[in-house]
C-alpha cells in the first residue's frame, strides 16, 4: 500500500465539526452531488447526507442519476436533474469525487464543500474533508451525520451502509478496517435490513448474464498470466455491464486485472491489483486516478485496438517496478 496516499486527514474531527457547524447554520439552499458513473459509495454517501439534511429541515436538493442496480435505494421524488449554474447563495456539497472534472450534475462553483477519500483529490473547495485512510466517503458522511446531531433512521443508515459495503467489496478488501466493521455494526443497529440489502445489491438484469458470457470470451492473459484483461464486445447494453474487472481479477497467478470498454469519448478502463502492484500508478500514467488496489482511467480519442498496446506497455512498466519482470 502507498502510505502517502493513505495518510489520515490531519485534524479530521475538527474539520468534521467545522463542516457540520457550517451546514447546520446555513439558511440558503444546499445542493448535494457526487461523481459521474456513480457507484454505491457515490449514491450511498450523497443520498444519506441528503436525507440527514432533510431531517434538519434544510432546503436541500440531491442531483443524481442513480444507476439501475441502486435505484431500489431511492424514491422517485428524491433526485433532481442536472443544473448549469449553482444559484447565488447556494452551497454545493461534493461527495466522493476525486477531482472537480469528475463531478456530475452541477458546475463546481460558489461555496463548495468537498468530502472525499481519494488520495489524489486536490482538496478543491472552500471547505474540504479528504481522508484517504477512510474506506469510503460514506464513512466520513457517517461521522458528519453524527456531528450534525441528526437522529439515525433506517432510511438514513441504509444508503450510508451501502457505501461502506460496496467500497469494501462486501467487507472483503484490505480497506475493511476495524473502524469500518464498527461503523457497519452501528448502522445495522439503526435498523438496516442487512440480509435484504446485501441480497438486493447482488441483483442483476437478465441481460447481464449474457453480457458476462460475451465478456468472458474476450479474456486474455499476458506476461505469463501476471496481467489478465477483458473487454466489452460491441452491442452490449451499458445497463447490462457491470463490475467485470471484479470477476477476472480472480484469475490464479494474476497481479493486475484490466477491463476495457469502448465509449464515445474513448476507452474507459478499470484496473485492480494486488501483491505490491499499483493499479493507481497505472491509472495515473494513463491520465486517470484512484486508489492503490483499484483505479481507472479514460483513454480519450483511442479505439479498443489502440488502447490495448498502450495499456500493456504501462502495465509492463509497473510489473517491472514491482519486481515481477
Ligand atoms: Mn468511494
């Protein structure tokens, strides 16, 4: 693990209190947003904070486009459409977004509060709590909701726990600290239906299973099996795509897994690594970012055929650096 990127936020609790005091005293509207291609932590942390601020009778709007597999968490009337400008006097709370360009639904302008756990976050915004030692932004939101003094309900605890569950790979990744498990226990104590939630989080559309078959037919092994790759064949519905990198990463002997999908803007890649190999280092060299074991990038303007050799070259460098080649 890259210690520098996992250093805790200095004065964490002081910053949590400052953000809580600021939010509590705000009279103007609050807009809560997260990142493009929202995952369980983006939706969970932002929905949890939105509901907590509603409980405080704040004028709060949640701008989001929840993906199909998370829509069961959300009521139809809870999320709003993107805006072009942040209204005068409004506060923009940005969650789980490693950089301003990743923010979805609103421009990063005006009074911005940035809450995140990505080490690469440039600490934008007027106030920020960026703690890379936290497993999920949802963990920070849990502490913030406590500091706000909001009474926990199952409706607030369920999305927050969802962020913890998804960003720790169901409490299986190395970021599953005692703190994560204590927090999860606390949230379950607030009335989350855990078995129902984890079951529901695994549901996939029927088309997903066909997509998985097509994806698995593209699996490739490189550098003696140290790298495993796969891509999305053309004609697969985006709604049926999923965490395929999370499946191929279990190829025995692999230290790094890369999944590629062609999109309008270029080729989007998801990277997972273990054993001293840094997915983050690979992603950064390809213009992206993320965490040491899980990262991603978009190779703008490239086709799938052009992206593969680029990915292989950068992964080879990383495998050399880590001493595998
Ligand atoms: Mn996250």
